[in-house]
């Protein structure tokens, strides 16, 4: 099987060579060395690098990514079942993140309970920053423990859409 140089891996994955070297140093990917000392990556490294890139873009930490990658088999290409197992463990985390992004999208044009009181509707829906008693940050976006929780919008109160 052909092996990729660091430049080829960078070009195909869209990840900078400096990041690839860092991933290697962190044990997230591995390379062999040519006789001239150049890094050579197995083609399946593209899958791992793609996984790292997407995982970072959705907000997962390198520690979370490292833990996931270390659960995959060493010295062999992960199978469909390996990736399926891994995706199952991350599904709840990713679904929670999607839900948070949906709340942000749906509520950003109204009062979000951040305490700024800069919108006219904030003075009605969060008078004197009552939401500050629930903790820091945009409480109407962060708090969503109850699936039937109502939240303020510019047009009034609306039930959370699931």
C-alpha cells in the first residue's frame, strides 16, 4: 500500500503539516520514516486525521479525541465495527451539542438571559436580571433541563421545539 508524505497528508486532509507533527508527537497518529528520515503515513491515517479535524470543529477536546483514538486497535486499520462502537459512545455528546446550537439559533434574536438587558424584550422577560440568580452566562440557552421548558422569544413565550 502506498504511504503518504506529510505534505500529501496535509494536502488531502486540509490539516497543516505543523498540526500533523503535533498529532504525531501527541500519539494521535503515527508515521514511519523513510531511509532519508522523512515521515511516511499509512493511507488510513487520513481517516484518523479527518476524525480529529471534525471532532475539534464540533468542540471536542484533544483529551477526548485522544481517549477515543486510543480505544481503537493499534497496528491495524479500524474496522467498520470499531468506528461504529466509537461513534456510539460520542453520539450523546454530539446530540447535546447539536441541541445547544439549535437553542442558540432559535433564541439569539430574543432575550437569552445573559443579563445585558440591552433589548427592550429583556426588560420584560428578565427584569432586573432575575436569571442571574440561576448562574452566569446566557441562562435561557444554557438551561434546558426540562424538555417542556418554556423560553422567552421576541414574540412572547414559546415551548421548546424538539
